[in-house]
């Protein structure tokens, strides 16, 4: 087990200036994520979970505190291809085939044609979409489209995978399957994963670390290190340990709400 | 079959209305003609007829009604007469081996088509360049868009003669180029507006995705904004080409042009030949329909190739 810290935040603040006055999206956030961890961010809307992920990705810039990704600023880390980002909508280009979509970042980053083809084939295999390379997105189900968007984020070998409610728009059955597959993928690739969700079972099932957040101002109320083993069949969700962690997450969410009233 | 029935029904109703309108519109002319030919008509002086109501004239001179459908210079020709005139100035001339005679509509349609296509190309290029400038520069948006909108509020009929005069001042010979400029003037606007919308169509998530790859601006343009704008572009092009044709015909109207469909309309008017006007109008409509249909086909082929056609 390595103990390399890949994401480290100290006293992170982010305030948006809006017409209705300042909005404290993040306030005093301290967090460190080690290599190979699966970290879920859970909390109600407006708690800053997505904002935190966007700060890591240098899509937003903090107004206070410090954050490093692989020991660099988020902007530098992005230029070094430190992370792949998966959005809630698969966002595949309708005019590109599945293979073409996965190839998009590789083209932009200037990989050779041969290497592009080799990588596209490899990551499509990884997300169980081998054979769909020549299909267009509209020919695939929502779950398959989201798998293709994960393949796109994996194509250029970033060590960190940032996922913003990637399965939020999918139905329960598809979501369960993708969760199981995501765990398998994480086990095989050893990536560090940051995963935003508002589903308690999803967070508990997937994570080695659960970050519970609460809104106004967006802050961390609890960080839970999961004692669950790395091998997790779906029925682990009926075990007492699972239920206990889920209970603690729920308590954390309730406490965050209590402050406000 | 089920789809063709309603289309034919609407067509039949339109043609029926047209035929029904022919008798009342032409009755006075037909009565004048009949009287000259020695037929007794009621009332028997042109002045009295001018004061009589149309319904009354039709009822009192029912025997003359068939003649309203067969006048040489009708106020309103029948669809059949317009069709015959169209055939006489196109198909029949082709059969006689004089397809490009200056008396035929093929020659005049070709003249109009050339200027239209030239103007369309010019207008489309200007519209696309303008849209790119607007999307990438706030300053351009503030300085270009108001002028583009104002330009479309000026009646083109007022502007056309000035464009022709100014063109000849800078040494441009002939009518082709000034007509194309007028045509481009009408055509660039829909392309500008449509392309601006199309280039701005990618959502924030799609732009964020490219930011996560640190994508250079020109690559986001080529890989995201341009392909996204293609369906918008085609919609604008279809409006643009119809506008370009109108522009060309307007450019031929008030300017003393002697060839082109606009010139045929003007000459028909000056020589009191309504059949020539109607035939030229229909030729223009058929040309516009053909151009828009052609673009529609291109659109479906391109979108299908891009994987976006359904």
C-alpha cells in the first residue's frame, strides 16, 4: 500500500460573486486523498461536492487556501494529463462513432495514429464495449454511452479519474451494474477515483473513503474510512457493516442540516 | 398514397380557387372584346359597365363567361394559360432546338441563376466569416450585429439602383456583379444569424470537457463548434438561397436590365403582356423550389454521413 498523497487541500475557500451577494460554495475544506483510493463526495445540492471536483480539475479556481494535485497546482496537473473527467451527461459527439469519441482526447493530445488505434481498442475492451467502435452514439443505450464516456476519460492514461454523478441519469438496474463494473475497473487499473453522488448506497458500496458535505457554506462534515474489503459483491449491501456505514453517512448528512436550522 | 392525397387535395383547392377567380377578374375585359366582335352585351357602354357590379355583369352576360377563360391579354390568366406560356417559352423552344434563345425563359432563368449562385456564395462566405468573428470577439458582436440588423431594415428596392450606379462608378462592367452584390446583401443575414447560433450551440459541459484536455482554441473550433453548427448552417442556407434569388430579381427590376427573370417581369408589365409576367413569376418560383430542394438533399446526405441524420 503506497501512501502517496495525490490530492491535498488546506483551508480551501471558493466564493462566487452573484447578483444576490456572495455564495460560499466551499469554505475551509481540508482533505487529502492518497493514491489508489476511491473517494466519494456526498451531500445535498449546493454542498460544494461538484465544485470541489471542478477545483481539482482546474475548471474553477479557489478564492482562498491551497490545493495541490500530484504535488502541482491544478492547472499544471491538467497540462500534465493528471486526470480524466466524466460528466453527468455522457456528452458524446453525435457525429463521431464510439471509437471516434474515445479518440477525441488522443487526437487533441497529439498521439500517433497507430497509438490512437491501439489505445481506443484497449479502453473499449476495458469498459466492455469491444465491437461497438464503429457504432454511433444514438445506436447505444444510455448506460453504454456512459461507459463510452468513461473509456474516453481512461484513454490517455491519467492516474486520477474524476466522476461527477456519472450514473445520476440512469435507472437503478443499469446503475447497479455499472457500479459493479466500475469497482472491477478500479481494481484492475489502480486509478485514484473521485466520485460525486447523492446516493448513500452508491457511495458506501463504491468507496474506500466517503466525504460527507453540507451546504451554505459548502463544507466537509465527516470523512469516513470504509472498513469494507476491496472485493465487494453486490449483496455486501445487506451486511451489517454496510448498513452501519450507511447509517453514519445519514447521520452526517442530518448533522449538516441541523446546523442550518 | 395516404401522404399524397392531402397534398393533391390542397393543390386542387388552390387551382379551383384560381379558376373560380378568373371569370370575375376578366369579365369587363371580355365584355369589351365581345362588344367589338358584335355580340350584344348588357349594359352596352363601357362607362355603364364600369359602374355595374361584377356579380351583376356575370349574371346578365352568362354567355360571355367562357370567353373570360380564353383572352389574349387577361387581367388574370388561367393556370392552363400560364402553363401553356411556360411551355411555349421553355420546352417547346428546346424541341425546336432554340433552348437558349433570348425569347425563352431558359436563357433568362440561366442569367438569374448565375447571379443568384454568385451572390449566394458571396453572402454565405460573408455570413460565416461574420459569425466566427462574432462568436470569438465580444467587440465584433457589439459592432457588427447592429449594422447587420439595420442593413436588413433598408428596403432593397431603394438600395438596388444605388448599388448599380456605384458599381459602374468603380469600373465594374455589366449587370452580373452588382446583381450578385444585391443578392449577397439579402443572403448573408440568415447565414450570419444561423451560424452564430450554431457555433454557440455547444453546452458548457461540452466546452468543459475540452478544457480538461487543455484543448487549443482552434481545435475546439474544428472539432466541436464547426460540426455542431452544420445543421444550423443548412437551415440558414435554405433561407439564404431563396433570399439570394429574390435579391437578384429585385436587382433586375428597377435597373433597366434586359435579361433575367426580373427583366422579363418588367418587360411584360411595360408591354401589357400579363402572360409573360406570370410565366416569369412561375419560372422564378420553380427555380427557388429546385434550389431549396437541392440544398435539402445535400443536407440529408451530409448529416447522414456525419451520423446525425435520422
